[in-house]
């Protein structure tokens, strides 16, 4: 599969086009500022008088209410949280210019049919593989976060939708890191799976269960914190920089032997079986239906689970230890 770079961009695709960025959170702020610094005509659509309105104006961006921001915009980027996008689309859809492009950074609402775009609109996806703060910092440093690109609906015909999406990725710095083509289905399903089974759900549960095992065996909570959470960054950095190969180069032979002989006992066939079940629930829409229903009923279960997570002893120990390492906050 081809990875697109700066030389592949059709710079005429968005030349002179107004881009409306709806939302000014982590991704919204990064996209809007990067696009502005790349020479694009950007307007931010947020609630008037709110914190985001004030912040965007302070950052030197044009600001308007979403319904006003989309008027005459050639491209509209939906960068508000997933569960807020459906209502936002309904509130602005009548003001969208005929033949405009809708852009998403995550395919959830289009893939699970919460948003059904008008037939005259191009519908594309540019998903940076990193949080908004990193997207902004990498751009300012002359680098870029890799992006995924997908075209769901190409009403304009030919390569126009693709070219506009790639030009947008270029504007936020994505072509510096490389842009890989995908589909809305693949991006959505793999993103959800990664969050649930590995990056967030899987990693944090592994850390917590390791911490609990050591503390229940009589070891000091502070030592357990260092071993199971604090040092995780050292390993993740090695993996990020050079994969499993680099990790093995920089850990001891004792650590390697323990990795190779004990790791598969923790994450094993039973774990993979549960991962496959989680993936199936994502693919058949079960997770999406549960999450949408949870929001409709006030998020009671979600808030209860979140509070229990934040109240875990590992967090209390962590607050105390991190207070002695102020440089962590600076990063």
C-alpha cells in the first residue's frame, strides 16, 4: 500500500478555500492552528462566549457560531467529541454549501450511520495517529504526525475528494510523517479495538493487576507503582522508537528471558480469545449501540466506572510520587 508524502499533494485542491473547523478541543485547536500557519483560510465554529470561543480568538483565529462558520466553507471538519457530532451535523446541515466536503478525524458516526451526509457532499477522513497536542508540537518542530486517509463519499467525482483530503492532511503536517489510505470501517474498528484491548483498556488493566498482585503479596505500594506503572514509559519509548527489536537491544538478558518465558503466560490464548470477542462486538455494532445508549440515559454507569478507576489505590500512590517529579508535569 502506498504511503503519500508532500510531493504527492495537489496544492490547488484547497487553494483559496475556506475551512471551517467545528470544535476547539485537542484536535480542533491543533488542526485549526496548523492549517492557519500553512496559509489556509480558517474559521473556528464553537459556542459563542464559551471557553473555546475565547481561546480561539486569543490564538488569533476567526471565530463564529457553528451554523455561521459553515456558510460558504468549502471544507467542514467535524472535530467535536463523537457523541456530540450527530446533533451538530443536524444543526448545520442546511447551511452547508452544495458540493462541500465533510471531514472527520474518526469514522465512528459515519460508519455506524449516526450521521447520514447529504448525497451532494464529499465525505472524507483524516485521522492523525496521535493526540492533538502532539500534532501541534510536531508541526511547529518541522515534523508531522502520520495520518490515515479515507474517502467515504466522492460526490464531486474523480480524485477531487481524495485530493482535498490529502491537501488537508498536508496542511496539518501529516504528509511529513506519511499518509496511509484506509476506509471508514477499518479506521473506526481498529481504532476502537486498539483503545479497548491494548492501548487504554488492556494496558491500564495490566498495570493495575500487576500493582495489586505485588501489594497483596506484601510489597510496598510505592515500589509496586514504580515497577508496574512508572517504568512502563521506558519500555514504550523503546517500542515506539524501534519496535520489539530495539526493546530487546536495551533490556537485560534476564529481562528478555523473563519476557519470552513468562509474558505468554499472562497474555495468552484466553486473552486473545477475549480480544476476538471484543473485536466482534465492535464490528457488529454492539459496542457502538451500548455507548450511544449510555449517553442517552445520562452516563450513570460510565461515571460510576470512571470514578472507581480514579479512586484506585494506584492513583493515590501515584499522586504522591509524581509530586516529587515536577518535570513530568512539564512534559
